């Protein structure tokens, strides 16, 4: 039986000004004709998102209703909003969109057909509709005939909420209603909100089906060996998983079921600040007709993209279907991981560039989720800040962190996966003094880990963090493997290392109910 809420939406979507499942070429045409987008020299669509060039975490809400009240980890990340406030805002958004020309995409989240979520996404902007067409899983013509959405996203970027009426924090809102299976987005043109809101939905639904949802990229070697790369935005998930010698499963969101790993998406959403064909050829060459660029400055005459220009934001983005990567695995379904990599961008400059973890250390670092927020990824962040984000994805986790951490621990144990911590951040000093880790060296270290070349190397424990540093690694200068060696002032390194260790210890006080063995895996601040 169709609810009143869904009937109102259905009525709006039956008008002549509503366009369903348009082709890429048609969406590009509309986007350019409406003058919200321009074409680059390679045929990609580029658009500016205006005021907000990143996610708005303080404007994200979950409707607090009886079905989810006792399951959600309420707090700064998952903010409650009442059903009444949602209904008022929802009605106002529908009234606002009623006379507008709208675009609808029907597709899926989840490459594994046993676990996929049928979606409908309603857009005000053609380039937004192109974005979701490329980022989510596109159905076949046959699948479209029987497609029934289980979740609907409504994106109204030009509608601004009134906090005193709608109960929001600002004019911007990203609200998930699990009871009505609706995501309502407005007041922001940043397309990433649509992608991440569905990821949050999957992070709620999949664990209930015994599937671990993960903020990670994944790829597969020639022998079918699978690797996962966990990390927040800007730590290198997309860059490091796009390996010409391995098949890309996906660059950001995955599920790990009893059958193995599957991609939640059908596309990639890569940061492209300072992108070059020399360093990242797979991503560089994927930016062509059908791709979407956000906040990338182009030359007025030649329309050549300037990836080094950060005048709009550091968080410039490229969205493209995964099959634009030549060695993508289609569909994105593979076996169980052999290697798990935790990526962190350490602004303190003290963590080793690569280190091996015990299972207990792996659980500690997964729950800690240490990295640095990089400029532009979120509103108000203009330079890197040290931060802890549980499970390397706290902004997108509706359930208590322990749910995801325990599932990961069980799967690592069951499938004998080796876990590494890789620092893609700073070396030789903290941010502002040291330098960002050399990407070719990071690639060489990860290659050695995936090819199991590190299995035969000798390791030594770090005196403060306790993680195990290799004494040698093929293709990497020996002196950088121990981060203390890269600092001119060794005593300053020791002080900085203990400072970061104390932050780890303080942060982990939140997880007082975890087993003692995991607590003992903490760094030694004293």
C-alpha cells in the first residue's frame, strides 16, 4: 500500500516536466544548455558548487522514530530530528519542486545482487543527475522494467530551509528517514552529499544482514587475491587502489559478506587536486565525456582543466563510472581479502610509512581511525587537523562503532588477513615543516605488502606505537622506514611521538568496554 508521503511524490513525478533515466549524452546537453555546467577540453562536464565545496556534517540528521530510536548511535554525528519537522520540510520541498523540471535516476547500491538496494534519485540539476547516474549502479533495460525503489533520494539544492521552522541548523539539510525510506537534501550543491547519504543508509541496513559495510577501496590481483584500503577522504584510497597491475573492485564503499567483498557503487569519486597524467594515469585518463568535475577551474579559452588551481577549494573532485578505469572488475564482486591496509595522513609526521599490525593492534587502530582532516573536505577546514574517526568512517556510521569493529575483527580472524598501517601523510617533521610522503615510495611499500614480499623481511617494534616496522622494503630507501631517522631533531621527534600517543590513549577512553587485549595494543604515551 502506497503511503501518503510516497503518493505526494508520485503525483509530482508524473508531470510532463519530469525526465526519467536520460542518457549520458542528453544529461550533458541539458546541463550545458541550462548554463550550470561547461565542457572541458576532454569532454567532461564541470560545475561549481558555490558556497559549499564539501560535506556539511553539522547539517545531517536522522529522523528519530520508534523503529530506529534504540539502534542509532545518537550524538554529534547522528543528530535526531522529529518526524513532525521532517514532514513539514518534506512537504515544503515537494511544493517547491512541483513546477520545476526534474530528472530521475533509477538504479542500485550494491554490486552483489543478493544485497543490493534499489534506488530512485530525484534531481533539480542535470549535472547532479549525471553524477548519480555515473556513481551508482546502472540497471539494464530489462532491470528497469521491474525496478521498484526501496529508498528515494530527493535533492533540491536551490531550496533553503528555515531553521526556526524546519528544525535544521542552517539552510542546508541532509536528512535520512528510515521509516519512510527517504533521503531529503537541500541548500547545498555539493553532489557528494547524495553519495554519502546512501552510504549511511547501507551502513545501517547491511549489518542487519550480517554484512560488514566499509569505508574502503578494494582491488584484486592476478591470482584473485583481494586487498582493502581503509581511510578517510584525502588519505589515498582512490589513488592507491587504482593500480595498473590489479583489477579495481571499487574506490570508496564496500560490503564484506560471507561470500566475499562487493562494491556498493558503480563509479569513482576521486579527489583531483594536483592530478597529473604522469602520477595517476588511470584517474587522469578517466576524466572524459560523461565524467563530472566539481570546482575544477578551466581555462576560459581552451577549456583545459587546471588541476593545480585550488582557488575554489582543495576538495576538487572527479566523478566517473568505474568502467572508465581500464582494469576495473565488472561487476565489482570478489573473494575474501588477503591484506587489509589502514591509510592515515599523519600531520604530526611521526607514524612509520608502513607497519605491520597484530590482530589486537588492528582492532585498536580501526576503532581509533586516526588521520588528518585535509583542507576543503569539510566546511570550515582550511588546513590539516589531527582527528580520530572511528572505523575510518564515523560520519557515515549510524550504528554503534563496536558493531562494525567486532564484525571486522571476526572476518580478519576467520580469513587470516594481514593488516598494515600506512602513513600517506608527513615525514621529516609535522605539517608545515616536513614533507608529504613520496607517492612512488608509498606505492612500492603497498606493492611489497600485497605481493607478500614483506612476509620475509625482518621487523622491529616502534618504541612508542608498538607497531612493527620493516627494516627493508623493495624500492624504498631504508632510512625512511623508521620515521625518527627522517627528523633532524631526534628529541623533537620523541616529544611529538609521545604527544600523538597520548591523543590515541585519550581518544580510546571512549571504548572502555573493549577487551583488555585491545586496550593493551595502545601506544605508550609514557
